[in-house]
C-alpha cells in the first residue's frame, strides 16, 4: 500500500514504510479489523477518492499560474487508528502531509467533520505541494524556521478557505483561533530553526508530548491558528490572494504581516 510513496522518504536512509504507517497514525494491522473495514466502507460510500481527485484538479487550476505544479502526484488516503485517543480526539481524526513535491498522504477517520472537509484537505495539501516543488520555496530540514511552517500553514488554510469557505480552516486549530495570547506566543518562536522543533510550535503541547518533544505552552493547532492570522494580515495589506502568494518567501510575508498585527 505504501510502496508508491517510498520516494517521499528518500532523504531518510533505511526508512521502513511500516514505521511510516505507524508513525502517521495508520490503522492497526490487527485487532480492529471490523472498525477499519467500516471506515473503508464509509469512505467508499462518501465517494471520497473521486471527491479528493476532483478537488485536487480544481486546486491545481487555481495554483498553476502562480507556482510549479508537481509533474506526478501520488496520493494515499488511509484510515487511521480508531484506538488512538490522540489521533481520534486531540487532532480530530486527521493527519495529513503534502510538504514533499509529488506526494500527499492523508490519514483520516471518516467521521462527519472530516468527510465534510475532504475537498478542503486536498486544497490545503496541494498548496503545500506547490510551495515546495522545484522552483518554489527551498526546504532545508536543519535550517528551516518555525516561521516558514507557520506561514505555509496559514497560506494553505487561506487558500482552502478561498475555494471551500470555512471548511477550509484546519479543524484542529478551532480552539486556538482568534486567541491573541496564542498568536503572541507563536510569534516568539518564529525564528526557531530545525524541523525537529516544529511539533510543539505548530501542533501544540499535546502533540509535542506524544512525540517526545519539549512543550512550549501552546494549545493544539496553535501554529495553524497563528499562521492564518499572519496570512490574512499579509493578504489584506498586499491585496494578493493565497494562490498568488503560494511561493512567497516567509520572511516577506512576516515583514508585512507582523507590523500590521502589532507584533
């Protein structure tokens, strides 16, 4: 199942695809078979694959004039682990990654809130894919800043919202959105480097503890919530759209947005 995604891990020598599955909340290989089959049936009933594909096509049309589309895009939709409370409750049944050109992985549990947002999830992840395709924003895992990831999440949410309304806003950030204290705390970490530090600043303390990182005093989805405020401030000040800004360097976005937000 994961083999077509093997190229996504080319920068991790010896990466085991079963570990990739488990590390992204993938369904257990034994013990919950009936629940996983029910999840697959619900995805089929919801026409999930066709909806995701159609949403990618729509998003690609919007992004094509503004950034480099990947030549080939491999997509995996996979049911998650219904026995994992962090996945099911804390992150609301969704873990998605589209930050490597040519690949998107979406691990989900098909409850109503996720199924309603399928198209928006596709748009969000394709925005990332275009941003980090060759010719877009360069990504160095050692020197990349929290600010880059915050901006990327904010622009991707704004883009998904442009296409799909409020369903475009990342659900896990619902409790942090509009909280000035969260925005100010995230702003303190914008210059932190190295993607190993992203979990706490982007996903929040609960995810940091889950993956063995140091909490920094943030609720779940904090980086997404702050990123949207930063993206919206930048777009309002410049009159651009999130599609037009898909490859805009994060430092340019922050230089405009932070003063506008009084940060």
